[in-house]
C-alpha cells in the first residue's frame, strides 16, 4: 500500500475524514472558549464589571501577540502540510523546528518590552486611571504566561498537521478543564480576584504544554524537532504564507483599540464592560469557525499539494455548510435568550451594564451569520497558497471596513447636525455588522476567482 493510500487526508471518504479532523479540533477549541467564558463569568460576577473592562482593555495588545504567533503557526503548518503531501518529511521537520524556536524568542522579547514600557502601553490602550490597578494586577502575571501559551499554540498546529489531532484535542481539553477548576478555587474560594484568573491560566497552560509535548515521544510521528537549523530566511517566506492570519488578528487588535476609545468616550468603563460580554459570544463564534478552519487548512493544503481538486471542492463545501449553520444558531440564541445569557456574566450590582448589553446584542446579532464564512474563505485561500487575496479579505473584515464605518458613523451620529433626533450612544456599533457583510461580498468574489477547478490551470 502506498503512503498516499495510507494517508486518510488524501484518500479517506470526504465527510468521514472531515469530521475526523474537525471534531477533535472543535472539542479542543470549544474547551478553550469554555475556559474563557468561565473566566468571564467568575470575574464578572465575583470581581465586578470593572474587572471585565480591565481584561478587555488589554485585548488590543494581547491580540497583537496572538497575531504574530498565528502567522508563524498557520504559515508553518500549511507549508509543512504541503511538504508532507509531497513526501518531503525533512523539509517539513525543519519548518516546524524553525517556527517553534522563533515563536519562543519573539514572545519573550515582547514580554520584556511590555515590562519596560508599561506606562506608555497603558496610555496607548487608553486605560482609565481607576481601572489601572486591576489591569496591572492581571498583566503582571499574564505577560509571562503568554510566552508559554502562544508557543504551545504553535506546537498544537504542527501536532495536528502530523496526523495527531486527538493528542492536540486532549491537551486543549485538559488545559481548559484545569483552568475552569482553578478559576473556581482561586477566584471564588480563595478570593484572589482578577489575579486568580491569571494564575489559573498560567497553571492550565503549563499542564496543557506538558500533555502536548508527549508528541515528541510518539513512535508514529513524522516531524522531528532539532535546534540545529540553517537557512533561517525560510521562516520569512513561511510566515508570509500566514500573513492573512496576522493581518486578521492584528487588525482585530487595532479594532478593539478603536472600539475601546469610542466606548470610553461614550459611556466610560461601563461601555467597555457591556461590549466585553457580547464579545465573549463573538469569541465563541470565531473559535468554532477556526475549529473548522484548522481542519480545512490541513485537508486543503495536502490535497492541493497532491493536485486532488475534487477533494478540495468537497472539503470546502462541507466546511462552509458547517459554519453557516453555527452562525444561524448563535444569532438565534442571542436574540431569543438574551436575558439568560447576559446574567451569566453580571450580577445585580451591575444593572446599568446589563441594560447596555441588551442594546449591544440588538445591534450586533447579524455579525454571527457571516463572520464564520469570511474566516473560512480566507483560510481556504491561505491553504491554496494565495496569501495576497486572503490577506485582503482579512484586512477588510478586521480593520478596513469596520474602522472606516465606525469612525464615519460615530462622526455622523454624534458630531454633525445631519440627524434631528439624538441617537443611542451605542448606535455607532451598527458599523460592525455592516462591515462584516461587505466583507462577505468580497470573500465570495475572490473565492470564486480562485475556486478549486482553477488550481491546476
């Protein structure tokens, strides 16, 4: 039996193969989402809405670090997947080694830089004075945790690419469950406040990394790690293939920065806290979409390398159907179970913020219908080595359209006399669903232009 016939990615039944890779990825990423949601529930209910705002105010910076790591992880995994499809295991192993080493060094550099320039960073993030003690309490721990967390994330992508999705999922699930349990212990029982959430994350990430590292002891692994590397310029071209993910994430960080500034101008920390509650559900939607996209990266990149166009078509159709259904379900849940979902994160003391959350949901629900499709189509273009259009789609959905619309509507609604009535202080947020749907149009155009049937032309 040939190696291609033994590789289920290249020869297995499409639907069965798709769910073989998607279900572990989905379980793992939903575990991460659950841990994040539980963090928010404990922090919001025990520490208060100001603590939710404190975490949200750090998101632009933390998202920037995630952007760099995702660029390395996805660019490296897609490149390694292509080499594996071609049967070149040595080149695939070298890419993994270079990417992991680079991820550790880059995240260490930014941890030290953020420590040295902390006051400047707070000024850029527009952290209100009364929130700064909470931000510092959390950030003093989490800046070091991110070195381990993001390096582990990079390893996760390569473990999956090498045909070990169950191990990757096992690591994520164990880490997430640990985080949930420690949140309960540190925040609720030991009354450690927002620092308890950071310490829970730190210990959970360490355990997750220890589980994932067992990959290097597996006799079935194909990729081999080595510190001895040459041709470091290859990491630049590899990272470039993940540039759309970098653009997407760093633009999301810039968008959060703009949103935080506008929300503070309109409603102060309460506005940031209200949006942060809804953002947990946006995060859930995005993580589900990336769970599907993780599988699509692997399935499409290897079949693209093997020049198997019909299988690329099949996996793309199944993926799109999955994220569309998910988006419709989440939009429906937000509309019809709004009160129940909001009270998960806020207690009776924060009634003003609770009311604002309802207003945000009323404006934001259309985002959930197409945001997963936009993510998936961008990932498809990355997997077929079309980084430029993929980056453009990511740029449109994550910063170009939303930032332009936010500033435009903010000025129209609150700084002109074009409207005779005084609009809601949150009405400018309608810019976000408008931007997502405009991106959807662009994503369809580019995906049709680079549809699977054109790949071998």
